[in-house]
C-alpha cells in the first residue's frame, strides 16, 4: 500500500451536512453509482443510525455498489455500530467508521466525559465493530486539537483492538500544512503499532487550506488515505476537494510518487451531478471543475496555448471530462450522436429508458436554442437523474407580463398531487410575481434564504440554472431548476424546494 493513495469520498455523509444539501435515498444512490464509475476506493454512504432515511440510503448503496468499499459512520456506541453493520449487510466490501471526540474542549463541554472514559469507550467500540466487520476505521474527532500524549495512548489501543484505518481529522479547519503533516508524522513515529493500520487525513476548509493540509498529511506525515468530497462540499467552508487532491497527485506524480485508482474522465460528470442535486453551484474559477478552469482570456496566454498547450495548461481538460469541442450538437443531431457525446463526457445512464428520456429533453432544448453546449448536456442529464416520482408539485406552464411603469404580473399553472391549478399574482418583477403566484396556492409559509442564478454556458442564449433555498420550521432545503427562460427556471427551482419540504425524512448531524 506504500505507493497507493486511497480516496475516501464522504460527499454523501459529511458533504450532506451543508445546510440544504440533504439528499433523498434515490439521489444518494445515483451519486454513489457515479462515484463507483469514478473508481473511488471508499464511499462513505451516510450515518445509518441518524435516521430511518439514512439507514435505507446506506442499505441501498451497500446492495448496489460492487467495486468500491461502502462505509457507514457511527458514534462510538453499540447501537450506532449495530445499525451501521445491519445497513451494510449486503455490501461486497464494507467498512464501519466509528468516532469519538478526544480534544479536552470536546470531552469536557460536549461529551462531559473524562479522558479515561473516552479511552475505554473508544476501545470497546472498535472491539465491538471488529466483531461485525473486518474493516474498521477509527477517528478521534477534533484530533488535531487533542493532547498528543492522550492521542497516542488512545490510537495505540484502538489499533490493538483491530482498527484497520486511523483517521486524524482537522475537524474545525484549524491546521497549517507543515504543522499538520508533522503532527501525523509524530503520531506514526510515537505509536509502536502504527504500521498495523493505514493512516488517513480528513481536513475542513475553514482557513482555505483543506487540500494543502491533506497533501501535507500525505507527503510529510505518510498518510495513505485522504477523505474528501466532490466540489469540496461540506458544512461551514466545506471539506477537502476530491478533484483537487486527485489532480494534484496525478499532475505532480514526480513529487508525490503515488498511484491512484481514480478514472479522472468521470470527475466533471460527478461534479455536475452533485451540484445539480444539492443546489450548491460550482464557482466559475473553481480548480479543475469550474467553468473557467481551462479558459484563457489573456492574449498572451491564448497565443501560447495555440502554439503549445503545455505553455499554460498543466492538465488536459479532456482528462477530467471536459470536451475539447464546446459546441457539439443541435436540433438535427440524432440519438447516436447524443449517446456518443454522453460517452465523451464520461456520463453513463443506468438504463436505455433513462437515455431515451434524456434524449427527449435534449430535443426539446434543441428546439429552443440553436447551439447545445457540453454544460447544457450535463445539466439536462443531471436533472433527468433526479427522481420526480414522489413530487407533490410540478410545473406545467407560465405566462408573465412586465412593462416599465407597471406592476409585473404572472399567471402559472402547476399540478398539486396530480391535479392542475392556475395561480396568478403581481410582484416586484416577473420572477417575484411567479413565485408569489405559486405561494398563493401552496401557502407553505417558508422563508426564502437564498435565490441564485447561474448561466450554464456563456451567452444570452444560455440556459439559466436557478437555486432556491427555503427555510421552514428549522428545516432548510434547496431546489434547483434550469431552463432558457430564467422565470421558468425560477418557478421550477421553487417547486423543487417545496417538494423537498414535503419530505419528512429527518437528519441528525454528525461531525468527524
């Protein structure tokens, strides 16, 4: 294992803890399948004991995934661990990831336990988990801010109990790269049985250094597993970004000297799917997967790239799933051309029926805009992948009138539990009027805490992708809608969020 870096993806667990990013079982399953295509080594599918919904999601993923190891988080107690093991029963390769806080602050203020009590509970939990599965990971929560002597004592003990992976999280994003790398190195040098486990890093991005800290943990500390998420998704400022870690190690193999099992051509499709499902838009200048990641505006840069790509490009766009030809299809394009483009983009749909449905949406879109960009295709495939079987509300049609000096007006037809209703309202603009018309019928009482518009590609003919975040009774949900008409996209996004509010699944946050 010395030259292999294990990629542990926690998008479906830690990433989901972002306010509004909670996913349904079907959405999690779809993303897990994409992660398997990406050849992620370990997929942390959720926290099985947190809710019945999360248990069912972990179970469904465990039964569906055959190549990657499927993992469930659990607190260091028998109930959580038993629940995780039950959810993972169908997995070809399973792992239980158990954790307990070890910093003085967390032990005193949160757990209200003494260090000796935490020590005993950690040992017992690993011992119990090891009797249920062969692969057990242990994390000392807030490990980086824990006392070194106590951390050495507890980690030596859990390795003796059978922990196969030791993860040292920078739970609050406090670490500095060199210091964090030396911290991992010191632990491995001081713990006599450290060679009996794989060492892992899990860094948060509160100071913008999650990727740098993780790489330091690998290169200086000798860790051989990195815990990360697609797009760096996660609570607060997010987690270590999978695409940045992978491409850093791949691009600078001369420095890291590590092998990866990741099929990088599927990175962009995974990024797009997670963004579309959660409503967390990828910023244009985001490394690797941002819309501008391989764009060159400077004349000097453009000239250099035209003469020799490696003058300004250290990676090939095609290697992470970007197409070299941005404008690819139009309304005269056939099914085979569409399927070929999906293949070129690293997108695999689960059935012929899904491919046909996506092609139908493509033809609809092609009738409305003359040029179809890669970003358009990824957006419509992502939207197609979201199950609408249990939706309470759906969009039918909309008309609106806006004129200078007059109050804008919108009339919209929606379905509510299969029955059509017409709604109308005035507003400060056509979008405001449309959403007020919907709310007039639905009467959800939800507060809008975010409204965001993102152009999928770079022209006025582009599809608009709208994210709406609603809050109601302490629950926060995101809805996403896309359409060439921004008012229609807004209505779709609002209805999507309302549908999520109808879901009664509960989430219990856990942090590792």
